[in-house]
C-alpha cells in the first residue's frame, strides 16, 4: 500500500472518529444542563457503538489476511449471523441452506463477521420493506454463499470503488466493512463479488474446498 493510500485512509478514519466523539462531547454538555435527558444518553451509546464498529472494521481490514483455519459448520455460521442482525418488521427473509455442506475449513470468527456485514448491508438497503434472500450451495469443488436484497441497486458509477477502502460509502456506512469482507474472503482463497439482480443486488462469496494457502 502506498504512502498516499495510507494517508487517505488515515484521514477518512480520523474524520469518522471525530464525528462520533463530537456527538459524545455535545451530549455530555446537554447532560450537564439536564442529567435526566435520556435522549442524550441514547446518543452517547450510539456514538460509542459507531466508534467501536469503525475501529473493529479498521483492525479487521489490516488483519483480514491473518486467518486461523479450523473445521467449521458453514450453515450454522450463516444462521448465527442472521440471528445477530436486527430484521425490521417489514422485511421478509428466505434462507435456503444446502444441507450437503457439512464441515468446512475456514476461520469461523472472521467468516461469521463477513456474513453479518453482508446481511446488515442488505437490510440497510431495504428501508421499509423488501425481501432478504440467503443461500448456500455446494458446487463441486467450491461452496457458494449469496446474500440478495430487493432494495435500490448500487449506482453504476459507484460500483467500481465499493470494495476499495473508503472508495465508496454506498452500502457501507464507514467505508471499510465491505473491503474488510473482501480481504477475509480472499485470505481463504475465495472471491467476493456483487452484481445487480432484479430490483436489488446480489453479493456472492465463492470459497474453494480445502484449506486456504
């Protein structure tokens, strides 16, 4: 990574963290004026979560290549990731998990985080109503995991930079979540891609069978 790229990412990270800290600062001022102001407490809690997510994604991006391969239950990880994401009442969920997929060599902690990011991204793309489709499929020498939404498609002019750190914040609030997913998947010898599908977008992970090199 070039010095220019490091400086750009550092600047974006600093900007995001400063925004969260400014919210906390403003709310502490409000609490001095009115210690019973529950809305200020809620905003502080949200800002802390935002800052934590930013730092987690920053760490994940730069350590995404460091994986600990063990035999894991892929379908179970997908289910756990789905449970961990709050699904709005107006969304439908369709999950089709190929039961032929049993034990699979991967880093379960990092891959669960990838699944969670993709599911949350799909949910965020469907404010109000829509359908979230999750599928796993045994495809001979690979397995495929797809996350489909029926939200608005990613604008064509933003697609080229979506998986680049801070290249685009479309579908990726802090600019690092999706690039981190790509880095982890590639560390497993796999590929993360996306394409328009009907009304929305399909994100697809292809993982080779056998341990990553």
